[in-house]
């Protein structure tokens, strides 16, 4: 054991020394990958490794990390037992990382961190986690220790640090000094908490509106998600693949398309109002604007998220338990209500939590359909981009949103409790899922199929705008909008992407393809750590990973500008800041899907792997991950399509070199060019449908050796429900 500790300490120390001696310590303006810095590093301080900067260019304080790495090698191979060596690694690794962190923020005039800094800091963190594991933390598992430490640091840097920068504004008065009175005035303003709607007024405060809308949206999205999951997994419905496509359509759609489709159907000049006026002489109304319209739009938008979280959970319910219930003469309804549904509780609670947080953080649907119904997210948006430009008020509203998310998180924890929901074990389970009770089956079909038809209608109406001359006035069929956005020409050098949308199109695909696998990997790894490991601060660690999801995208975007516009972490204007924003903004969905799926997998599978000599990483890769394929698909799909379609978080982060598809579409909408905007949206939808199919093909399906629903006749046991 001591030799293994020394070997890994040597590996991480050598890696850190390579970064210290060979890689540029500071950020390179024209890029690190090109290699142009190699020819100039001896003559330019900002291009040199830390070893040269500290010895040749006189910045002696940069010798510190190199000396720490050297001391780590000496400490690992010096005298002492395992506990002594572990203590040295903890002190040296943790101290070296803090030295780099404090030095980066405290010493003015330095450029941003470069590749060398990242490699050295990572190696020091790994030495620190190696020492923690050797001292008995995290059950002595070095892999788990390294995962927890790295995730905690990344979340701290790219979630807490930027959010803290903007939330400091919540306690600052107009003169820039901290003021508790200013915070209280912002948090308890009448516009947030008034109850005029209960006494005949026009509306309640935006705080109450946000809470009511979130509860309604979470309830309906969870119910619809469960109905779709039951139809797809527990019935013999013939068009399951089409139903899967329809359930994910809203999530792969740029934000304004659903709202536009709803307006075209239910708006004052929409189909329904025109039909009612023609048939029954009912005057057109604007009922779609307000709570009911925003609720309907959010339900369309976020039901796919609930479906993606729940489908793996519904599939994971053990047929053996259901057959045992039927053997004891329980009816279908008793089996479903007492066995199947309780085993789905982690998924239902996680789907409700995600729907709640999605609702409070959404501003696209409220800003399109809200009318006089204001919510916190739109207030944040207007505080930042409106004429008032009140950053302190926006920060205070962000604190309220965070408090709502925290409350929902702890309620979800209380509902799930400490009960055991394991239904996938190492034993064979090739049983047949129990048929749904007739009432549940009728309700599932009665909810899912009409909703699917309404989804088709909304998209047919919205996307038709790409094939007409002028939206709302001239409906002459045309392909000119597609030609304007995506025209291609042949020149002397080959293909010329002459369409106006191509640049943002390729940039969006590139960045989303980079962010999606990183997001899914971090989310599922964090889920494994949270479900399988017990360590001090586990609950706080779980909540920390959800923070960025609870903050509106507008606040995240502005906070990233404030935090990463200056050294030591200078990312503004680069593609990296967009990738980082995507990863830490979308990781919680993969995390919640992973937690729900992991709750059903028996820990005895891990123990069996360890008994056979498998280390934690091998167990995770060869045993757990194959059973997490539904959660992996959910994480990959969600992270990819959200990176392709998000607006609020990136609208402040895009630059001339890195324009995104959604910002291009929004600018077309603001200019009144609806045809090109809808044409671009339809191309994105087709692209993301193809990407989802490719992800499903590459990840594959979880194989639980169960007979399909409807393969055999129902067991003649017990009375029918």
C-alpha cells in the first residue's frame, strides 16, 4: 500500500514538474495549440514556463510551486510510515494549490493563467486528494477522493466565484459600501411581495407569482413526463419512437418558437379565436397572455426534461417485485400503487425539483407571454439590461431565486427521505413488467396522446413561417429565407459558405459538441459520488452542484463577465467561457438523472466487483455505467441541445469570433426578420433530432434481460383492478 502511494505521488509530481518547466505559465493571446509561443518564449516573459520566468525574468515567487512539487517527491520517498507520507502530501498539495490561488489574485499586473498553471494546480490537487485517501478519508479510495476534490474546486471556481462576485452587489448601496438596509429594501420591496391580487388588484408581487408558477409547472411537467414514460415503457403502443421524438421536440427548440406557436393558435388573431368568432360570434380575447399562457408554455418546454429523468426510473422498476405482488393475489392497481409507484419516487421527486428550478430560472417564456404577469427572472433581466441598470437589485432578486431553489431542494430531500428504492441487483431479473391497471393506462394515453397532437400542431404552425414570404402579411410560399441563411456557392477554392447563418451554425455545433460529453461525465461522476459515498459535507456538496441551475441565465452571464473579464482567470471573448458556462449551467440535470438511476442500482454490484479485485474506476466503467445508459443519454441529450438553444446565459458572453445560433436568431427576431429566424430554428431542430439519434446509437440501451411488455398474456393471479 505504501509503495502504491509513493508511485502515484511520483506520477502526479512528475506531471506537475512537466507543466512547471515546459508549458507557458500565462495565457497566450494568439492561442496555445498553435505552438508559435515555442519560438519566442526565451525572449518574452509572458510566453515562458514558470521555471524560466522565475529564474531568467526575475519573478522569483513563481519558484514556489516548483519547490512544492520537488518537496512532494522527497516527502513521498523519505522516511516514515504511510500516515506520515499521507500527511506530507496533504500539507504540500493543499498548500501549493492555495499558494497559486492566492498569488494569482493578490499579485497585480499578471496576465491570465495559462496551460502550465492549470497542469501544476491540477497535479497539486491530485496530490492533496491522494494524501486524504491515504489518511482514511473517503473510505481510503483515491479515485473518489480525487473526484470529490476536483469537482468541488471546479464548481467553486466556475459557479460560486462568479455568483459571489455579482451577489456582493446585493449588499452594496449606491456609494459602493456594504449596507444591510439596502439589501433589506431590495429583498422586501412591495413589487416582490404585495398581495393585491387577493384584494381585487391587478396582480400579486413577482415573488408570489414565481412561486405559484413554479409549483404549477413542476406538477404538470412531472405528471406529463410520467404519462409519457408509462406509455413508452409499459404499453404495447405501436408508435413509441414517434412519441419519443415528440416528447423531446420542445427541448430542442430555440426559446421563442413555442411561444410564437402558442400565439398563432391561441392569440387574439390565432386559429382558436378566429374559429370561435366565426362559429359562435365570440369576441377574440388575449387570454393566452398571463399566468395561464406562461404556465402552458413552460409545461411544453420542460416536460421533456421530466420525461428524460423518469424514463430510466420507470424502466428500472423490478418485474420480480411486481410478480411477487401478483403472486400474493394483489390486483393490478394494488401492485402499481404499492410497489411500482413508490419505487419511482426518487425519479418523481427529482423530476419535480428540476421542473421547479427550470421554471423559476426561465425568462424566455414569461417575457413573451407574461403580459402584466411578472416573475423574478424577468425582473432580473430588466434590472440588468433595462434603462435602470440596477445591478444591486438584480443581485438581490438572484438571492431570492436561490432561496426558492434551496427550499425546493430540501423539500425534495425530505420527501425521498432515507427509504431504500433499490430494484436493480446482481441477480437475474428476466421477468415481465406487470401490465398497467386499466384506469392508469387510460389516463396515461388520455394525457400523453392529446398533448402529443397539440405539440405537432404548435410546431406545424410555428415552422410554417419559414416557408412564407412575410410573416403575418404575405403568405406566398417561398424558400428565400433558407437561401438567405444557408446558401452555398462554388468558387475557385471549393465550397463557399455564403449564407448569413453559417458562421454561427458551425461555431454552435463545435462548442456544443465539446461541452456535452464533459457535462454528462461530470454530472454522472458526481451522482456516483453522492449516492455511493458517505463523507463529511455530502449534503452541502450536493447543494453546491445545483447552485448554477437555480440562478437565472442572465445573472450567470453577467456574473461570468464580472468574474472572468480580468486576470487571473481571463476568459471573456473566448470560446472557452461559453463551454464552461454550458458545462456548469447544465450539469445538474445529468446529476439528477444519475442520482435517480443510481438509487435503483443495488450496492452489492459494487461490492461484488471489489471482491473480484476491481478498483473503483473499473467498477464504475464496467458495471455501473452500462446500467446508467438511460441517465447518460438524458445527460448528453440535455447538455447538447441546451448548449445549442440557450439564450439568457450566453447573450452577454458571445463575441464577434464566437457568435451562437440563438443570439443570431434573437437578433433576426428583433429586426423583424421572422422568416430567417424560423428557417434557422427548423434547421436546428432537424440537426438536433439527428444528434439525439446518434447519441442513442453510440451510448446504446441498458440491457436488463426482461421480456417486453405485451410479449405474454397477463398472469391470471389476483383480481383485476
